[in-house]
């Protein structure tokens, strides 16, 4: 289980990080919102712990951002004050639980265990763009009403694309997430797999769901509108 700890109190962060590592969790730490965004962009987490007050923003906004990013990532909010308004704001933003500082370490791990114990299905809704659907739990893919058999790698590639609908994903990013950061096989492996996905997802009734953006990468779904129409 990989956790992201966002806390600008360096000594508290170090103590919690050490404890969580000893308890067998993989932990990344961030001291700013910017730092947290970087980690969220490059890694997949099972849980995020967010401090409310950060030097360049706050945990409530970061929590909203995490919710907008898509698949459900459990969020535990840390609040320095025992103010009801902070808790309400945190829960409104989509936090799953909160803990008031100062807290005892066992209390923190009890909350973490409870959040991670929630049924995996609840965190894995069927991903859907247009008439392409993928169920991460049963590992089934459909185009319209037709099931589409995919290899494990094609499935992982489609899942990653569907988790970032409308975003152009570079070959490098796809390689890092779907293959291995140190993959050094064929340089066109992404293109080959995209071509296979296209072929398998092809439907006489609908357009090609995958878009090639020349010089940039691949996208599934429409890009988000830059400005809402008036
Ligand atoms: Ca703080």
C-alpha cells in the first residue's frame, strides 16, 4: 500500500513517515501543494493524508483537486484546530475522515487501516468514455454491448488512458505507468500496443475512440473545454 503524506511540519512528517514505514507502508512525503501535485501526477496512491494548512495552499482545495482527478483515493485530513468549520469544509471537499492534531500515532494508523479496509469495489467504478467501458474489478472491457478480449498489457494501457479522459498522454508517461520506469525494450512498444488496441476496439457503429496527437501522444475522449461557453 502506497501512501502520500502531505504535511509541512517537518518533524511531525518525519515521525509519521518513520512509523508508517515500520508498519510496512510505502510512503511519499510532500511539504507543499505543489510537491503533492507532483507526486499525484507520477504515482498511484492507495491513500492520501492531507494537512489542512500548507504554505502554498490548503488541504481542502487539494482534496477537491484529488476528487476531480478521478478514481477514488481515500483522503484523511489533518486539522490543527478543533474547529467544526474545518472539519465540515474537509468533509464537504470529499475527505473520507479527519483527525485533529495533536493525535496519537496509534489513532492515525487505526484510521488508515479503516479507510484501506473499505471494499475495493467501492473504489473501482467502471471506467467509461463514450461507448468504451472497462471494469477494473472483473477486468472486462466492452465496446458498446460487445466484450473485447485484451492482453494484460493492453488492458493496463486502456485502463490508464480511461483514468485520464481527455488528457494527452505522452509515450514516456505511458511507458512509466504501464510498463516499467526502466523499460528498455523496443522504442515503439507504446505505438504497437495502441495499434492493437485500436484494432480490437474498432466498431462499425462508432468512431475510433483513441486520438493520436502528433508529436505529443495519445488521448481517449474529448479534451476538456478551456473556457466554459457563455
Ligand atoms: Ca501545516
